[in-house]
């Protein structure tokens, strides 16, 4: 039996894990500090419940902070308990899940608490790319704890009570919580991009369970495969109608329509999501122009272009998939880069980051061009040129420098200016340009597209491609790491 108080901290663990599977570690640890009358304060488990258990039979390590003990603040022993949990998880090759409700650094313990925070950061960094790390914020996640949450692979926030901040809204010059609540879940999800999922406490715990069941336990032993009950050759009849909303397209081709989108509220014109194909977890990156609601009505519309936020979002997702050997599927429908002042200041660096992420990834990479693929924006979206293993295109796809009409207007500017019927001339030349330079057939003839496939056959062709690529091995130059 644990001597920890039966608070929301421990109850969340029991709600998350398989029934009767939790084993607490370090239950008798309390604070060591005696300064500032700390000897008179009760600190059961030093404000954090730590241990291990299972989710759907998979081993996981969990810590849950108890806000009823000094606000869940991070003290020396509190931090050591979590660091010890990371050491165990690294040895066993199992994910770490943090259920966060922390007021930040414990001021009464000063440098001891500060050192503990530093050790936690170190262990999280060493675990990055080795074991999955998931942080679920249910209350306060302030100051240094916000950095810890950002070091995790996935961060989830309870939509009403959770607050994530380095500086509280009222501490920011010219701002206050009533004006712009920078700590709330909506802001962190939509504007900052720090929250991958938001929802009720029950929904957040359910999302954590789903993540654990679809992700590898570590970077070497992949236990994420599942039996596929769906038809591997299932024809997706209406897939051609999903060019604009690629979230619908990915759901349509996935086993039993399983679809888990990450950071869906942040840079929504770029989709990052997990699906299942033949029981295998696949990471997906896709351009999106339209979002349709459950009622079939348009909820939002975007240009088919890359944005700086979208590139950063996709780059981090690609890095995660590569670290854990998760195959990557990319759906392309892009005409260029977002042209405005806000994007321009970060566009080149962000696009370079995504280009580098795709190029450096050594996992199986399959790209399907479903719409337009123009200019260097297309190259960034996992083109053949930067290392895609297989590139398919739908028959209606258009691939090239730019749309045929503006290209013709530039190339034949003098002739058009002298023509009696400029419109007819432009149409004739554009049709010729499409056939010779920007059609899927033209790209396939040059080897930039491996095959032209019917939209309805996308599921079975991608499954076959990933099956062929299952044993892929690809060396990279010997180096410590890239600097893109």
C-alpha cells in the first residue's frame, strides 16, 4: 500500500493505466530541506506520485504531480523521483508519461530545487529519440516546468483548468490575462503550437492511452504493430474528392478509418497525423486547403501554400517519426509559399528545416502527389529529389515550376502582346505546356514520379509500397548531428 494521499494525482494514474497494474516507487520519500520552517510542513511523496504500470498491456512509467502538496512545486526530492523514473524507463525501453500540475520551482529549496530541475532536463534530453515522452497538463505548468513539458514529444492540455506558461500573462508588458490569456489551452494549441491535443480530463487520458498503443515502446523494439481486420485492397471510391481536405483522405485510406491528428489547431493548412496501414503505424504529412465539418459544410479554407508555422510543425513531426522508425506518407498539394510579411521573416529558415528533416530521415518515405506540386515548395514536401523512396501521382496531378497559364504569359510575352486573339493563344500554349512540362505523365517520363495511380487505389498501393520498404536500410554520413 502507498502512503501517498489519495488525491487527484493518484486517481489520474489509476484512470490512465490498466486496472490494478500500477506499482508505486518512492512512496516514502519526503522533502529534505529544513530551511524556512520546512520541518513543520508535511510533504507526502514530496508532491509527486511515481511508478510504473501498463496501458493495454504495454509497460509505461508515470509520474503525477500533487497540487495539494505545496502547489505541486518542484523541490529537490520531487525532481530526483522523476529523474529516477527516467533512468528506469531508459533501461527498460518504455515510455514516460507525466501528469502535470506544478507551480514551478520550490522557492524554499532554492539551489537544491534548481539543480533538481536541471537534472530532469538532462534526463529528458538524453531520453529524447530513445523512448516516447508524453506530458499531460491538468493544472498549472509554469516557469521551468513549461520547459520540461516542451521537451516531451507530445504535450496535452485540459481545456479549462490547464495553464502552461514561462511568463504568466500578467507579467508580460502590455498584456494581462483578460486581454490575451497566453497561458490557456486554446492559446497554446492555436497560437503557440505547444499543445498537441486539448480536451476534457477524460479525453486527455484517452488520447494518452491511444498514443501509447500506436507508438513504439522505444527506438529499437517496435511493439506498435496490430492485427489488421480491414481489407488491404479496399477501394476508396470517393478519395479523389478529398484533394482539399487531406484529413478526410488519410482517414479514408487508414485501417478501419483510424486517424489521430497532432497539433490540429496549429497551422491547420499542414496536416500531421498518425494512421494505420496493414496494422502498421504510419506518420503522415499533408497539405490541406479546406476543413469540412461533420455536417459536410466548409469550416475553414486556406491557400495551397507552405507557411512558416506549418513547416516547423511538420519538421518536428518528421524528426519524431524518423527517431522511432515510423514510416512517413506525404500527400502533396502545394503551389508555393505564403506571401505576407509575418511568414516572410521566418519562411526561408522554416522551409529549410522541413527540407532537412525529410532529407535526413532514413525511414521508408512514400509521397503521393494528389493535386498541384509547384516550385521549390514541392521539393520541400518529400519530393524524389530530397530522398523519397517512392513517388506516386494521381492522373490529375500537375507538377512543375508553376501553373501553366502564368508560365506561358512569361515565356510568350512578346507573341501574346502582338496576337489578335491573346486568350486563344494563351490557352493553346498553356495546354501544350501542361502536356510537355507539368503533367503527371511528363514527370513520370523523367523519373520524378514512379507511377501514376488512380486515386481510389491509393490505399492498396501505399500498403504495397511500405511492405516492400519494410527492410529498408540507408546509411548517412558519419557526423554528430546536422545543423539545419
